[in-house]
């Protein structure tokens, strides 16, 4: 019997756990699920005979080691900063590991140790990163196999709210870790366009946006993600003139979010003393120049051309111009903003979220007289079922679960620190995802 350890049973783990339980008898799996909330684990494992619900302190080296030693593969749904110690234990006890998080420098440094241990540390096997890598590589490999040259690759993804549940002016509700949304984009976005390197620092990120159109859904704001450049090597397109990865939001979102960035309300590096004695209006006042105008007028003057009435209406809808008490004491600006948004952007009982992803490929055949550029637009739309089985949970959890199954079945030969860009992973992964409605539609021109 193969043993699986899942660490973390939060928002994105619902579909993962369900898939593992649904396949447990057929695959002869014993599944241990751990979380800080034992009640949550019991709820998601629902007394399944092949499941074991536990809780332990992840910082307890001895207990963590005991649980990892029992497993054949560890699926870590922990915050990204906590994967490293789990990975080191997996190397120590020669156990495979899978996570949806980006490969950190520290994780990448474990490549040789993991390979020598004969294990795979599978990273970036969720949605974005994850499904984006697998689907992009399927098309890129097919373009290369046809003797063509990829000249441009742009990829965009957004975790959004379904149109039928879109009832607020932001067009956004939380379906994944709210903290990651608040801190999104911090750092400098890097990409290449027409052979020129481009850099967008955080203070300008939400002002330099593109408009992306998705068939059946309309237009979206798109802003550049972190480091697009490093993926050229993984995708075997190191000489490509244009490569950009970006995030999708509803139109107008970025202009309004830029207000928070400019004010400093996404800063998580310091605490505001006695913040629970303040109101949201007085918080804004503290970040704006003094004067007798209303806080809305002050904000409008402060932002100047970088804002408009529609963006200010979004801020007003959040009650930020009201004398509404802040609940958190001695909290950072980012924590205060997150607390407010978790209240205002909460998925209601019957709400559905939505995942939208689009790849844009441009390629040509270099050895022909006709140098016409051909294009492929590859789009994915996935809607959630409810608050538990969200589109986000499905598209993050299923790739983790399916790839873990492939590893346990001995169908993945790669070892070391890996992301899903090889055919042995992406082909069976994408094939099975289609059975769950996770399927791309391509338009060629």
C-alpha cells in the first residue's frame, strides 16, 4: 500500500483531497491529511476508510520527520516559505514531494541532493504555475516538432469571479489565499519584448497594463508577472524575442488597485500603532497631505491623472471614506487592507469563481520563402461548483493529485527539483485534466 501525506487542508486543497480519496481504493493508497485545524481535516476526509486525519506542529522537527518517514510522497499545501524544511526531510528520508509553489532559490539549490537521493521534488504543479507550464509546453513542442520557430509567447491567467456571481464593482472575490492577492506584484516585473528587456517596478506595475480579450467573456486588464525571463530556459526558447507572463483582472481593477499601491496600503513591513483605535477614513487621512477638503477630494488630488471617478467609486464601495472602525490592533497596512477585503470580497454561499487562462503564440517557418507569422490563441475557462469545490481548488489541486499518482505509479522518471515541462508529465496530466473539464480551446490564424 502506497502512503500519501498531505500537509495543509485549506482553500485550495478540497479537490486535491477528494481526488485522492476517490482513487484510494483503486490505487491502494493510504492518505494522511494534516492541518492546524483537525476539524477541517475531518470535514474534508469525511471518515473515509483509507484516510487518516491528524494535526501536528509543522515546526516540530521530530513529529514532522516521523510523518514524512511514513509516507511515499508528501504533498505540501503549506505557505511557500515553509516548503523548504519539508523538502529537506524528504531528501533525508528519500521520499518524493509535490507542491504548487514557485521554485525558490533555496529549493533549486536542493537539485543535486534530491537527485542523489533518487527522489523528485515536483514544484510549480498547480494552476499558475502548473497548468500554464504543461499546456504551453505541449504547444511549444509541437511548433518545434513541425520545424517552426516561436517568435512570441505571452501567457495570462486570472482567478476571478464568474459573471453570474459578479455583483461588486471590483469584479473580484477571494478564491485563494487573500494575503497573496494583497502582496501580488511586489518586486520588479521582468520580460522581453521585440528583443528588448523590459522592467516594471512595483510602483508602476498597475499603471502599465494590457487589454486581453477572451472569446465569450470579453476584455480584461492584464499586468506583468514577476520574472518572465527565467522560463525561457525551461521552455527551450532561450532566443525568443518576446516573452511575457501576466495576471488577469476585470477592466478597471488595476487603476483602482494602483491607489492602494501609491498610498502604501499594501506595505507589510511595519505596524501601525493602535490601529484598532482608527477608522478607515482616518487611515486614509494619515496617508494623504493635510487640508480641509474631504478625504475623497484629497485622494483624487493626490492621485491626479492616475485615477478616475470609476476607480474612486471602487474605493468608496469598500467603505474607506467612512468612519468604520478598524478591527485589527497594531497591524500592518497590508493586514488592515486584507481584513477589510476579506469581508467585502467574500464568496457568498451560492457564488462561483472562475479561472481564465490564455496563451498567445506567434511562430514562423524560417526555411520557407513566405515569412508570414502564424498565431495560436489557446484559452481555458473553468467555473467552480460552490465555495468548497471552487475553480481555483480544482485547477490547483487536480494537477498536484494527478502528478502525484503518476509518480507513485512509477511513470515519472525525472529526479531532482522539477517543474512540469517534460512530455512524460504534461501529456498524461493534460489528458486526464480534460476529463474534469479543464480543457483548452485553440484558435489558429
